[in-house]
C-alpha cells in the first residue's frame, strides 16, 4: 500500500488486504485503503463492485480476512455489538427505524445501545441532552413526537444518521443515504454530513454522481471486488479506467495497489 496523499491528516481506519469470499467467489478482493479522520470519503463503483460487502465486513456482518485497524483494534476480529461500542456505526440502504415509535424514542433507544443498558424511553422522564442535540442536528425537532413510520423518506434517513449521532459514532458508514431523495433533500443531506463531519470519519456509499461531486473530499472507486483507484473527485473523474468501468467496457481494467 502506498503512503497517504494527505500526510497531515490522521488515519482513522487502516484496511489491509481485506477479502470477503462467498463460496469461493471474491466479493471483496484484497482491498487496502485508508479512511482519514475528519474526511467525507465516498465509496463508488458499478453495481456488484463490493462496496456494501466491504462495509458489511467492517461492521461485523460478514467474515473477512485481512485487517482493518481502528484505535489499535482489528474491526474484522470484532462482533457487531463491540464494533458499535467502539463508536463505529452504519446505516443501511433501507432505513431501519422503528416505525411505530416516535422520532424521539428511536433516538433514545439508539442511545441505549451505546449505554449498554436497554433502557426503554417510556420508563424515564426527560430527554437526555445528547438526544436533544442530535434531534437539532438532523433538523427533526418539529416531528419529534410523531411516529417514525409517517416520516418522509429523506427524514427517515436523517433519523438514522441521528441514531448514529446519539451512539456517538466516530466512524459512520452510510449506504446510499440520498437514494430516492429529491434535490432539496440531497442538498440538505450533504449539508448535514458537513455539519457532523468535524473529527468524525464519514464513509458514504453512493451512486448519485452529482452528490459525490458536491460533497466528496475523497473518493475510492471499486470494481469487481477490487480497488480500482482513489483520489479527489477531479482525479477520479479524469481517470480513463473509471470512465471505462462505468461504461462497462473494461472489466479487466482493475489495477491493484492503488490505494493511498
Ligand atoms: N451473502 C452473499 N452471498 C453471495 N454473494 C454475495 C452476498 N452478498 C453479496 N454478494 C455478491 O457480492 C458482490 C458484491 O456485492 P455488493 O452488494 O457488495 O456490491 P455493491 O458494490 O454494494 O453493489 P450495489 O451498488 O449494487 O449495492 C455481488 O456480486 C453480490 O452478488
């Protein structure tokens, strides 16, 4: 693996030779890359490139070989609940909120995951400060007592991000957060990512290239399980191999060892 291109930034997760096999099929094939603190990092690539599987491996959902070092721990050797407690969280392509519970209750329960004790919100008075803060950050104060099930699609995604905030996730993996959103919602989501960035590491799997262009600080491109290339939006867009894989004309254009 080559050295980071931005040596003044701090590595958050160092992934080395990460491989996931399903019955002999390599969905993620020997991927090495760095995720830097304070950076909005996009993971792109055609369907089936292995993006979600990579995040599944980093969040304990599928077994993988290689290593993913975060705060001196190997995420690949940890179970999901331990990974959450280590302040690494994720959202899914389909929002996973509890529809019948209110926005506030969803946030409170997510906070409970971090506190370990499963303290249902009904049993308690008042709203913890960090829940209020998350509510404000995601802009859902006006619907705090509404059941999550009635939220618009975009609002559900923001609630999911709020659920990571109350867990105090320092590394957040977001799987296609703007899929199905209108232009205004996409813009608001991008602004939200900037607001919560700070000292967090934010990894976004995304197909919406306008969104990537507007908000990516770093882009990693995967293709057929492998790392194709990585760089700024401008660098990646100018890379002929990236254009080729998106056009489907260069299935064997993958080069190895181009992480940073
Ligand atoms: N549980 C599984 N068992 C077998 N194959 C799987 C499994 N999960 C994913 N795959 C395969 O691994 C490959 C990578 O899938 P993955 O969902 O990670 O791609 P992706 O880049 O996230 O694609 P998309 O953008 O369409 O979500 C695909 O060929 C997929 O069919």
